[in-house]
C-alpha cells in the first residue's frame, strides 16, 4: 500500500514541476541551466582537487563489492579483513616482505636446557634436543586434552 501512495505522490510532484517548467521562459531556463552547470563543475573541481584518488576509485570499488558479494564477502567482512591484516601487520606476524628478527625470545640457552631437563655441559646433540622437546610437547598436549575432557564431563553433569 505504501508503494502506491509514494508513486502517486511522486507523480503528482513531477506533474507540478513539469507544468511549472513549461510555463517558464526558455531564455531564463537556458541561463539557469548554464549557471547550474558552471557551479556544478566548480564543485566537482574542488571535490576532485581535495579527494581525487578516492572519488575516482569509489565507483569501481562499489561496483566490485557486488562481485565480491557473489563470492561470499560482504562489505562488513572486507572491513573486518582489513582490520585483521592491519593488526597482524602491526604485531609483526604479517610483514609484507619486510625483514625482521624472528628470534626475539628473551629465553637464554641455559634456561632452555633447564626446561628440557638437559645438561648443557654434556653438549647434547640437536637430535636429542628435538626428541626431548617433542616429548615435552606431547606431554602438555595430553594434559590439555585431559583437562578438556574433564571440563566436558563436568558440563554434561551440570546439564543433567
């Protein structure tokens, strides 16, 4: 019902505008159109001088968003993706081919050997260090899974 009311209203306004436009002298219309075109071009020139690159790429960006929507990305998801990339870039995890020190750990070699329960004086081989590391890693993964299962059991008990 609203569509019919809006259509009648728009057509009525259009009728009165065209009737008014037909009654105006053609010289006045020509002069007014020239002035409007001149003012419009000045406004466009100022806009493009201030934000030229952005305004020129805006129609293409909006048109490409429709194509991306077909692939499953919405404008909100694109903004979220941009924020994620900026966060990763600032944290140093996503460096865009910039070199950075990957070994920025504050852990000393002596502390690392203590964590692995190895004696630094015996000069353990790289293979031994890797095996010990894998054993500790498996131990913590098993502990994590055990705690996860305990939490799941607790949740099922609480649901009953």
